[in-house]
DNA sequence: GCACCCGTGAAGATCCTGTGAACAGCAGGC
DNA sequence: GCCTGCTGTTCACAGGATCTTCACGGGTGC
């Protein structure tokens, strides 16, 4: 195995099932296909699933007992990217529909063939990856900035910004979607890999850190713009633009003081949207 | 409670199947869910499928005979965005795996419950929309206006209207339903996400703010029209038009004064129908 | 002419973001 | 094992931006 970036192409799936015969066969097939498969006979805490950075989860809810529905629901909500496939014994139409509406991606009935199980997981993953970006290794340029995924670092000239990993990933995501306004939830989902908890301010804090480091190395550019009530947008712009030219008539009433950059306060915002 | 997008795209699916009973029930359910469903008893040329702008296709390959595999393959290749679901009689594991690997997203076995069929299509579509850049990122044009969901903002030329989030969502909703008169309650329901309290004037206030900003950037057009006792309608019209051409006979009575824009008062209303 | 509806402006409440700092987790070095 | 530096997370506060609400008056339909 080799090191890979944050954007790893290895397919990692987990199986939660007590039918060891089925799981063993599945495991063999998965190995042939080059997938990483981990198995468990009981519920795995959602936190751990997050840490495993899974692409798919095949689960028999029967092993969860009463906790099955809440568990599935929690998983689906926390990890919307995860290919969540159920494979279980008899079930009613209502149960299947409930599961699918909850966020389960596919529902198979046992006995099911391992090959079909893999094919279905694959189909879900393919569907999911469609919208996704291709291999990311090409450096991006923006303003004075050069963002190099191969180094997990951004540079101004030859000076690195000394970004930490999360900072880099956030910057890279924003820069990839240059010009687009990204909602906080989307950002969190894509950088952290799971759903943002209500009230989490991490994205804001990291944006602040990024701005700080960006400004240190590239003071005359503004890169990250706030969109009130929505999220952030990446777009390199020469700083100091206050867009006066837009005002039809400045109408210098009385308080016509320049209002320019007072001391160290810097205008990060363009507030295109509120 | 949080803000939500107001964009509710219609889901369009097609069914290719000869089992008219099944299709009829399906069709009923789809209607209830607010989906558009079109039916066909034989193969539909891929070109036509493209033109239909479908979100999903439910198909029984049995009606295609020998052409089934190539047909499925062509569809999957031409329309990777389409949720392609098979629902057919008995099949072998090998057939199912082949189908899934070809690009079929889900494979059900008849007899299958219509509700489950819809739930599965929905599940595929949901998965698909996740990785994807917003479905509704296509900008709308109206008069001098360009409405860009990717920026949560509307522009005239390159000048943004500087709409806040709510203002934008309201404008976008109205523009999506261009030409339709929308009741206040409906508008509130879709933009705010919950039912409007009796006597709430928020919609009116936001329409006013919108008109104000629209007029600032695009003074020679009227976009939002009031329908007394009902609600509002979006339709870009060059300003100053009083719709004389609609009256059977202009019959220039006496009040033929230009009634043009007196000072700052502007006519927002067209009052086509009370 | 009379109810009712809508446009308008403003004020207060509410929500959102920037900011600084404290806290927790982890890895490496001693 | 213990200390230390680096990261990432969480919290509380303050200043603004935005949203809601209200009252008033003119407009509209009957």
C-alpha cells in the first residue's frame, strides 16, 4: 500500500453481520476486487465508523435488535456520503420503504449472493461518485497564491503559508469551487467527512485562521468572502476595493470621513449576499 | 429551525413496462408525491429520453426482447445522471450483477410494490444529488436580470443586487414560477418552510425590499406584479407598459394622461386579474 | 362611500459572524 | 512515564446584519 492524499481512491467497506459464512465469502471476493473490508458482529459506534473513513457499509439490522432503526437513521444522517446497504432476512414492504426513505441506499433480502451484494454497493458508490471530482493533484493558482495538493501546502512565491492539514483541505476545497458560494454544511461535509452538528463553528474558526495566514503572506489580496447566512466563497481579488464606483452618487452627507481601513481592521467581506 | 432552500425541482420519471395495472397504480402514487410520470409500453429512443429531461427511468427489460442489454447499456452510457431502475420478473444473479455493473442503479424483482419502486428511485436520486453540484445551479434569465443560484445572488450585467438570503430565495421562487400567480400562503410555505401565521406581512415586506433593489439596478423593467387579494406574480416587463394592447378597444376616454412615473412613485401592478 | 388590502417606513428583536482564548488529544523527545 | 509543542475543538462575547413587527395612509374592489 502507498500513501495517498486525503482523496483516497481505495474503497473501504465494513460489514456488520453475524452470518460468518456469508461474511467470509464476501470478504474473499472483496479482497479479489482490491477493496478493504472490515467485519463486525455487533453495532459499531457511529464515531468509529467516521474514523474508519468508510465508503460503504453493509449491515444486517437484525443484529442490532431494537436499536436498528435509530442506528440506521443516525448513520445515514451523520454520513450521507456513505453507501449504506442493508441485507437482511424477511421484511415487509413498509419496512423496506421506511429504510430507503431514512437514507438506506439499497435493501437486499437474504439469502443474497455475495457477488450481487458487492455489485450493489458498487452501483451505489458509482452513482455517488458521479458528481465527484477527478484525481486532484494538479496545482491551483489564485491571485498570488499557488495551492499544491502534492505538498498539502499553499505558497506565495516560494514562501509556504504553513497551513495545517485541515486548513489546507478547507482552502483547497474552496479554491476548487472558486466563485461558488458554498454553504457551511456542505463545506463541513466535504472537509470533515461527516455531517455538521447544529451550531458547530469549526468552519468559521478555520476560515479565520486561513484568512490570517493568507493575509500574512499575501496582504494585498482578499481571497475568502463571507456570504451572510449562507457560507463562504473563494475568489481572489485585489484588496482595498470598496466598490465606490457602484454608488450612483456618493452623496457626501456629513459623515464623509473616509471610513477606510482603520488601524488593523481589515475588510474581508464583500457581502454580495447579505 | 433554520433557513432552507426554496428550490423544489419537479421530479420527472418515465416508466417503460407493459403491465398496465402496475403502471397505473404507480402513476397514482407518483401524482400524490408530486412527481411527473410518463409511461410507455415499448422502447423509447434514447434521444427522446434525453429530451424529456428525466430524473429517473423505471424499466422492465422484458418488453425490449433481445435488445434489452444493448438498450440498457446505451441508456446508462448516454445518461449517467439518470436514475436507472429495473423492475422485471425472474432473473439470475449473473443477470442482475451484469445489469448493475452496466450502469443499472437498482434491480427489483416483480411483483414489486409501487411504493417500494418509488422509494428506490428516490433513494438513487438522493444518492446521486449528493455528490453533485446543486441540481439547481442553472441561472435564470428574466428581462435584464440574471439569477444565479450558485452565488445566491441576482445580477444586472455584472452588478449584483446585493440581496440577502431571504430576498434571494423569494426572488428565485417567484422567478421559477414565472408567469404564475402565487398566493402569499404558498410563497411563505415554500420560502420560510412552515405555515404562515394569520396576518403575517413578511411576504409583502420582502416584496417591497426586492422591488426596491430591482428598481435600483434595473429601473426600466417591472418584475413583480401584485394580484389584489391573492399574491404576486413574477414576469419581466418593460416598464411604462400599461397593457393597452390587451384592451379590445382602447377607448381613450378622458384620463389619457401619461401617468408616467411621477417622481419616485412607480407602478408595480398590472392587475391582470383581481 | 365603505370596508378591506397593500405599500411604506421605522424600530426592536433576533440571528450570524469575527474574534480571542481556553481546553483536549496526540505524537515525539527525554 | 512525563513534558512539550502542535492541532483541532469548543466557548463566550461583541458588533453588525438581517428579519419581524407595527402603525399609518393611500389604493382597490364592491
